C-alpha cells in the first residue's frame, strides 16, 4: 500500500479535491482546496483519504449517510464555496471552448427538501426490502430512511415503502424504483427485467391504499405501463395543468422549473413566432406561450407529446412529435423570432448546427450539462450569436450537477423586448 501527503489545490467537476503528485492530477474524495491530506494511492489517478492534516473551513453535513451515499457529495462545502463551485462549473466549461465566463451570473441555489423526483435502488441488507442510493464508489446500495433533499411527501415514503413492497413483489424483484411527486400525490414507477405477474397486478390496489400512492406503474423492456391509477398524476406548468404519463420527465424540483420558466419570460420579449425544442410536457412551452403569439413545441416522446397537445388546446401552441437529435429542424423550417431549447444531457449539437445556418435572431438555451452546453454555445457564437447572459440554477442540491439558462442574440438582431 502506497501512501502520500498531498495539498488540495481545487475541486474537480465531480466535486472531488484535486492535488498534484509527480506532475499528475490526483482526485481525493471529500477533500477541500487549501487542505493537506494523507492518502492511499489507488489506480487511475484516484486516492483514498486517510487523514486530514490541515483542514479548511467546512460545513456540517446534514445527512447521516454523507460520505457513503453517492447522491449528495458537497454537503461539506460552506454556502459561499458551494455557490462559487456551481458557477465555476459553467465558467470552466465555457473556458475550455474558448468562451468568456464573465457573462455567468451568481448561482441561484434551491432549498433543501425540494426534490420531487428520486430514482432509488431496491436492496435487502438484513432480509428486509429497503430503498436506497448507490454508494459513492461502487454498486452497493446505502439504505435511506431519511433524505434532506427530498420533498417531505417523498421522504415520508422512504422508511415504509420497502416494507410495503416486500410481500407484494415476486422474484426476481425490480431493481429500482422512481418516485415523482405530482399534484395528485406520489407516483411510483418500478423498473424490472420482467413483466408484472397477475398477483402483482391484483395487489397494486392494496399497495397504493396502504402508502397513499396516486399511481403505480411498471417498466420492463417497453414503455411504462400503469398498473393502477387512483388519482391521475398531473402538475401545473406556468399555471397550466398537464397530466404526467408514467415515466415522463419533470424538472427535479419545482424551484428549478420556476427559475427556468422565469428566464424564458424575462428574455423572450414579444415574439410573433417562437419554437420550444425538446419541449417535454411543456415546462417552457407555456411560459413561452404567455409571451408569443404562436408557439411550435417539438418533443420526441409520444406520450409526452400527446399530454402536451391535450394541455395546449386553444393556447396558440402547435405540438409536433419529432426526434430532433436525428431529424433537427432545418434552416428553412426555422422561421421563428425566438427559439427555446432544453435538450437532454447530450446537448443539441445537430440542432444548434442548423440554428447556426438559420436566420433565427435569438436563442434561449437551457441545459443540465455545462460541457455539452459549452460545445453547442461555441457553434452558435462562431455563427455570429453573442452569448449575453448565463444563469446557473442549482436544483440538484449538494451534488456536482448544475442547471443553467442562457441567452444568445445574433449580431445586428432586434431584441424585440417589451
């Protein structure tokens, strides 16, 4: 076993401390800049922290499984250092693409107990079925009876749902469970390698009744299937009620959703024609519809597109089911005064390449991945767009992830702002 003493110089994009040893970067989990640590050297530039020899100011982590659970890695940062880290994630990603960071505002930090969407693993550490998250470095599951980032309605299910599931589920059991808080109550989606049995279908009513679940759904190889719906799950997006199909994507918190929608309403102006690309259930569509005369909303998922279409009736919104990754809107189709896009983590490289060749004057780009955003931002800026403002939005509290909203204006374009 090889040990070393190292000085922590910075935090990496995953939240690990970074030291330099023999000219190479060494990643130390849980270490903070300005600290000195004795570490055990592992493979692949990793290190196991053994003892802190010179500590820096730290916050007291509120979660009892901090350090073991892989979910919230940054609870030990002070509030100021945490906010600075979130902003720097975006600044550094832009810098790697040769783009300036001074347009990045201070991070807007979401509150604890606000996560409305959790994906949890099922485990039986002592013969009892429990819900938990994967450990920090490995595949083992850390059981959770409490989670400081989860909305209270979901946190209340953590200590009881496993016990309720155990007698109901047949073997092999599902490996994961997704919980989503909707206006109708918690929505449960079980992820399994097999279809549900007849007994599980029948038993869904008893499970829902004992836990207060609004709906129980199951996903094996194909689309999710609702086994039982006691109350149709729905959410309000910019004041519009939208049903939530099983497994549909929602922003992780109502705080994050509201901040993204606020960026759209702040920056949209009064466009005659606007497009919302990667629209999902309409997180940004309805915020945009409050400003624009006509909105085209494009979404690839059939169930989400159908739910959006039903909610959008009579609001000047046209919904198109289209996979923009494989079939982006082309310059001849992009006749809009404003394009809003909120792609998945992979970004929207093909669509941004088409936007770069179009005459669209303004773009609002929302993203949960600074690196893919920065790559796409480089495409747009090289085509004559100016990146005027970026808002970091932290709805993934105490994680290394960060959401953002950004505003682009093509050189010489009228802003058309109210």
